[in-house]
């Protein structure tokens, strides 16, 4: 069976960076499932759809023309042939993703697409429901958290690097609102799988979290 490591948790916990570094170190494939929800939201916005229109947004999710291309050390994301790497990380895409991710037809439309990322020699998948719904048989399941304050500060740094203006209190409010929406929704709510290992990254460096994930893998492979 192809080994899978799932890394789930709330936004800003460091899942994306940790998943990319673990995948690079192991030479495994990477699934950034949040990007698929962000891209679905952007496709809906670009087509002028109301993001609460479940049928319309699910059709966007099904038809999503996306490409993830690894260029040097980073991933370039294209939507309908256009480079949307920066736009995918914007607050517009993040809030839109959180809205469309609550729609069961959208989650259903993205189910097979996510499973297709599972290819030899292995997959590292990050998101909210990787260990609970998409890859319930994953070899290693991590649930990565951090305090809301630490996550807001990390997000602020990322946005400043992207050249966006930042209000820390507003970011903290947005993070709490998104946590609430992700945890309270009925379709695949954000919660640790029963067999997930909980890791709190508030006081840990990225390198320490990566080391922790790799040591769990070694323990499982023995
Ligand atoms: O991880 P990221 O911040 O890119 O995810 C954006 C949004 O997509 C999250 O707030 C969440 O609502 C949704 N999402 C999800 N299930 C996933 C990945 C992301 O519901 N597996």
C-alpha cells in the first residue's frame, strides 16, 4: 500500500510548510488540499457566481482546470492557464475557500481529485479532513495546532511578504471566525482523527515539527 502522511489542523498552524518540507525530504508527492478549495472559490468569483450557490460552485470544483508545477523550490499554481500563485494565498481566496468548503456538493466534487494524488512512493497531504475522510487508512496522522494568537502573527508575516496591508486584531478575528466555521460545519468538520497524534506548534520551530513527523513515520515503519 502507498504510504500516506496526513497533516490536519486549523489555518496558520504551519501545516503547509511542514508538509512541503516533509515531502521534499522523503521525495514524496504533496497534496495542498486547501489550495483546491481556494481555487474553487477563485473560479467561482471569476465567473461571477454567488459563493453560496452550491450547484454553481460544485460545477466549478468539478471542472477546475488547475496545475501545480514545481519550479525550483516553490510550487507555481495555475488556474485556467493563468498563474494564480499569489492570489491563491490572499485573504479573498481564504475566506472564499472557507465558505465553499462548507458546501457538501463541493467536498464531494473534490473527493476523487484529492485521492488521485496518492501515488508511489508516497504522499504527504495537508488540510482539515485528510486523516478523517480522504485518507482514513493513512500510515501517520498528525493534527497540528497552535494558539490563535501565534497563528495570527504567522499569517501577518506571510501577508506582509506578499505585500498586503495587515491589521493584527482583524487577522485574529478572521482566524477565530474561520476556526469556528471549519469546526461547526456538518460536512467533514475540523477535528482530529481518533488515531491522530496531536502536535502543538505554538512554541516549536518548523524544524522541530518536521523532525517530530519524520520520527512518527520511522516508528510506524518499524
Ligand atoms: O489550509 P487553507 O487555509 O489553505 O484552507 C483554506 C480553507 O479551505 C480552510 O479555511 C477550510 O475551510 C477549507 N479546507 C477544508 N478542507 C481541507 C482543506 C481546506 O475545508 N481539506
